[in-house]
C-alpha cells in the first residue's frame, strides 16, 4: 500500500515518501502533514529492530503523536526526542493567514504544549 525504505547501518533509518506541494501557504501543505502521519501508522514495525530512541525531526508537530503511539507499541518503551524545526503553529497564522482560533491551529497548540 505504502512505500517505505528501511536502511540499516549503525542505526535504522526509515524514509517515508510523501506528496510534494509548491507553496507553504497552500492547503496541500496541511494535507501533506496529515497524509504523512497516516502513513506512519502503516510503518512495517516487524522489519525494524526495537529502538532505544525515537527521534521526531519534522517541520510538522503531528508526527509526535505517531512517536508516542510507537513508544507504547514497543515493549522496551524507547525514549522520544522531539526536534521542533518550525515555529508552530505561529507560522501558519502569520504566513498562511489562518485564524488563531482555527480548530487545526488550536489542535497544533495543544500538541505543542503537551509534548514537551
């Protein structure tokens, strides 16, 4: 259904391909974030060694939800590390002209406050 590349070196790296969008202000950006998170739920966990850490380095905050899902799916309960690479959700409000009270913006704020 989805294409995943698992590379094994001294660590496991899983590459998840996603849709490409042309503008950061387009609805395609939000769709890309949501589709990426949905794809992560289909990650072939049986092909991956149990991790000691799950590192989320994403422009979007949504994959942190997947990381916590995987944390509880693995029996060894790996530590989750989040790298925030964008000013969320402020960038969508300031650059994308979305309302601060948009339900998606409020959801992103909730993720940001509860994942730290």
